[in-house]
C-alpha cells in the first residue's frame, strides 16, 4: 500500500529524443506526486510535482501526466539533452497526514550525445 | 535562501568513534528529515521532526540518535556504527503538512564511510 513502483530501472535515449519514466501507486490517500532529479554525489532536487486534481503539468521540457483512475503517473522529458543524464525518482506523499515521502526505486537516465 | 546546508560533506569514522552530522536551513521550515541513501537506491526515511519534536522514527537502530536543538538545526549523532552503515546521509526540510505547492528541499548530503 505504501509502495511506489517505478520503471524502467535504466533508460538510454538519443539526444533530442523523448525520455519517458513511469510510476504506479496503490494507496489512494496519496495526494502529492513529486519527481526528483539526482546527480551523482548530490542530494535530490525537486524537478516538478503534481496533485491528483490535475491530469497534466508542464514546466519547460518536463511534463507530468497523471491518470488517477489507473493510479499511474509518468514523466516525459522532451528534447532530451546530455545534461539531463541523472537518476530520476518519482515519489508520493499524503500531505495532510504526515510528512513522509515515499520514493520509487529510481531510473538511471543516460542521454547519448 | 532555499538551501539546506549539511556538514561535513565527507566523513570517515571507525566503529568505536562518536561523530555528529549537522544540517541547517533558514527557510522557516518546521519539518526536518534525515534520510539514508545507499548507492543506486532511493533515499530511505530515518527520522522526521515536526516543530522540533520527533514525529517519525522508522525503526532506526539506536546507534543513530537525532536531535533538533531549534527550528533551523538538525543533528544526527553517530556512535558504534557498522561498516554497513556507510552511505550518503541526506537532510531535508519542508513546511509541516506541506499543504499547497510546497516541496521538500534536500541538502547535498554527507558521504559517510565506516571503517
């Protein structure tokens, strides 16, 4: 119930291509879904986040698509660049219950130059 | 200022040593967290402090002892650690309850090696 399942584990995309990472959850009490980007040796940094009352959120080249009925959400990186090479974690939390953030297992993204 | 500052950046300690990790934020956040992250794994929650009170302890061994002296500071006291405790220790902060569009900010972490 507390899990967030993330796929794929690793992803290689050509420069300029679209990177897609998928996540699924079980607990319908989750109401906040952030994506974090982490470079080696650094802490995770919030990339973009969405709430379940919205089906899509776009910030620059990054878009979250959210399907509440399927309990799935995904990150799309358009025009992927070598600088996007990092590990991406989807996450979920219950804002009004406690302050836990439940992370997916992560996706190591490599953009080929 | 949206920074969470952690010191030291790197720490090597023996199994009999006592050391402390420090974390500081000046964003007015009243929730502060310690996470442990092993290589190629997601961060694992250890402790949450809410309004300077320990609100979540994820069954962490007693050799890890958190402390929140005030609303800006968070410490993690380490004693008699094991080599398997070697990891990146991350501090984070957020508004309590994180209502609205708030986020958790992470520090750069302390890379801990236990020898």
